[in-house]
């Protein structure tokens, strides 16, 4: 279905202006009497209300293209819109507010790394370093809280994957829109009413290894698929990219450790930590600041294991300096001045990272 035609649907008319407003990044419908939006990083009341029948028609319009539905037995579902936006619906009795719809809109104005630099998400040197990392098959985790910009950064940086590579994307709800020609997109499937037919992220990661991938991209790792991804990387599949929810690079490592331990691997913690260090080259940490701006606060590499602890080394980190009179935070990125470990991968591929990219000092 064409994007414009989809938004002309009568069921979508109550929120059509919100869907088409490029400044709105999130739409949150909390039952029939309350609608909030995120605009410029700030939550605000949209001043809309629904009749219950209109809200039911809206939910049907969102779910119908994907063939998903919500009911008393399956009270929540994810969906995606034609423009790449993604959403979630949850209904009573699980939701006490009535039907709740949350839509995270696809950011059309952020298409290139230069756009991220221009809006202050990262510095120019950080963009150069990450472009080199993706090009030269470093394995990268994009970490941060919900709505901090992880998937947006991953999608933009994926453009540095060479055209000749075969890319397998694996997502719970497909939203990545890669520009390369040779892309195979896989999406999870929930169990049917009989509790059968579910296809998990872990299932898809394992299956992707039989599909001759050059790269594997996982939309979000949160369980058993972590072990499958680590095994895939350590068995030779380099250049993997993945999203993880964590509040810091150390928390991202801790979450990976927990996921691998919960898988039931009969390995001591030091062995699991060494596998993680051998597999992951970089953690790119995202954060939404109190003024609503999004920043990459750390580009961190995993340097080794010492005393049952993964040693992390910041290549770049963001230092907050204060708040301006208009409420905007300001600060600077600091570069540690260390050549990244993945530079060796770059040299093997005939590419050298210029020293000025990781030269010590403040960056803008």
C-alpha cells in the first residue's frame, strides 16, 4: 500500500496531522480521552479525544496490514507503518486506561551521518570512526534506553556496508530500511491461539547462519539470541550490528553476561567474559538528555578481561558542562587518544584510520 494512500484512510483521519507532522517523533494514545506527542524532545498534550468506536477502527487500521490482531487471549501486538514507523497496541484488561497505542515515527530528516553531526548527536571525528568501524566489519552494539536513537544510528551507519555484501536483518518487528541491494529481512512470529508456530529471534539468528550471510544485523538482543549472536561472531561472522537496551557500556556488558548465563551455558564467568570481549569490538552508548536532545555519550571498546571483570576503554566520551539560559544542556566530547583495536581489521582490509580521527583532546 502506498504511504500517502494509507494515511488517507478514514480510520486514520483523527491523528493524520500528527502522523504527517515531521516535528513529532512519538504519538502516545492513552485510551480514548488522552493523546500525548513528543515534539522537539518534549512530551505535550495533543488535545485530542476519541470515541471508543473510532479508537477501535484506528487499531484495526494499524494491525490489518500485518495480519496481527489483539484480543483477550493476545492483548498486545506490535505493528509497523508503510513509512517505517513502528507501533504497539495493548488493550484492556491488561491496560487500565483503555486501548493504548504508542507510535515511534520514522525520522525521515536523519538519513546521513552528517545529519547526526549537524543535530549534535555526535562529533565529526566520531562519525568518521564509526563509519570506518562499519566498513571494516567491526562488531558493534548500539546501546541506550528506549527512544534514545539507537536504531536510527544503526540504520544510518549501515549505509557504510559495501554493496557487495549479503546482509541478513533479524527483527521482532521489521523497521530497518537498508539501502543495499542484497538484503534479506527476517521477522519473528508469535505463537497462534494453540500456542504453536512461534519463531523467536534466537531461531532466526541460528537459521541465518545457513543463509550464507556476510553480515547479520539484529534489531534488538534481549534473551537467548545473545548467545547465538556471540557464537556466530566467534565462529567467523564479522561485521555484526545489534541493538541492546542498557544505561551504560558496562551495563550493556552485564546484560550480555546475564543473557549468556541464563541460556544455561556450562562455562565459568571468566570464559563467558572472554567470549564477549572476543566478539564485540565497540559499544555505542546513546542517551536522551533532560532537554530532549539525543547524544552518543560513549564510543567504548572492550579491551580485555581482568579479575573476572571486562575492561572497557572509552575512545570518545561526552562531558556535560552545564545548562544554558534556554534550558539546553551543553558539553564537549573528549577523545582518549588511543588507536582502536579494530584498526587492525581495517588494515587487513586495506584501509587505515587517520591518526587525527582518534587524536587525544576535546572534539566538537
